[in-house]
C-alpha cells in the first residue's frame, strides 16, 4: 500500500455517490432520489453542481453552544448515569476482557491519545478489537471486512461492546455521555468548547459507518473519511451542541441504547442548494421527508 496514494477525483466521486445512497437510506431520505443523483454524477464528466449536504469548511468554534453543554448539571447527570452503569456492566466487561485475552495476543485494552475539552489530550480506553501487531499497519479508519480485526473484534464493534471502558473516561471527566466523538490530535483542528462524548448526533447517524465504507478502497479510505465523512459529522455535532438540552441528551441516549436513528437534529441537518468548495467532497442526499 502506497504511503501517499494518488487520489483520482472521478473515482472518489463514484464512492461518494455509492455511500450517499446508504446514508440517504439511513437518514430516511428518498432512496430513489439519491440513486438518481448517484447515476447522474457517475454519467457526467463535468464538475458536479447539484444540491448536497453542506460540508462545513470553516466552522466557527466560538459560536455559542447551549448553556447545558458545560453546565454543572450535565456533569452531575453524567455521573448519575455512569456510576450505576459501571457497577451493572462490570460482569459483562470482565467477560469481554477474558474473550479478548483468549482470542489474540496483546493488551486487553486499546489506549490512544484523543483531544479533549479546550484541546488538552487524554487517554481513551477501548477493548482491543485488532491484532496488536497489525493495528498500525493500515488506515486509522476501519470498515467491514477489515482483516486486522480479531476473531471477536467485529462482533464487539457491531454491538459497541468495545466502547464500554469509555464509561471510565466519563467518570474521570475526560468525556461526557453525549457529545462529539473525540478525535486524534492530527484530525482535530478546532478548540473543543465542550467535552467529547461516548455518543452523539453524528455517532447515531453513522452507527453503520463501517458498512457504509465497505466499498471504498483501502488506499482511499482515510482520505475519503477526512474529506467527506468527518466534515458532515462535525456539522451534525456542532449544530446539536448549539441546541442541546437535558431532554435532547436523554432522548439521544435512549435512541443510542435502542439503536434508533430518529434524532431530529440529524434529519434537520439535511438541506439542499449548497455548492461545496471541494471538488471531490460532495455528498448526494436529498432532503429527508418528515
């Protein structure tokens, strides 16, 4: 695999279009409209000038966030949820730890620096889902069928069991239960004005992200994620944080546990009539119908 692959804009556009159909379905948009957009793009050799989800190129991190996001009450709510959750889930986490230990060599926990509130980094904890010697042998982004995953790695990721140790991060105050997912230092370019979260609007919208990315070639995967998926996630999370309340956080947690994708913030993000500045980072999805 080349360290610096040459990205062909035409090929990237085709994978954007394919993924857009899956995202449109996920968000409740018209599949027929999305497929039509996909076919039009693949058939056209001219630059694409059509409606797309606006990809935020210059989000202003200092725009007001809701008072709830940094309220002491939100921290109390996190602790009130996470302390009993840690107690109740300890037997499950012990079982997962034993399975990770038995099925592959290496540490049970995956540790990695992530950017936290106001940019200081912290160590995030997950159950290891990749073979230890292969974890750094490919892109930072994974997709369905990744050969680096262990025997139980894909199962743990599918049911989000690998994320359970992050409850400890919430207990420590590194993270909140609800917020944008914490990013690697090289991928976070904004000053975080709120704690990153275990789940959030973008996490819920892209719950099947690894499936959506399965048709993107390995050499394009990280480029595709950084230029297409990450900006959309940023927009979802940023807009949610501007309007977040106790009720919306509680509803989002329930939707996450029940694997529901009914979050209104997700559906309200979809809009048309916006030309994206990047030539290969267009995302073809029509407005979701209410």
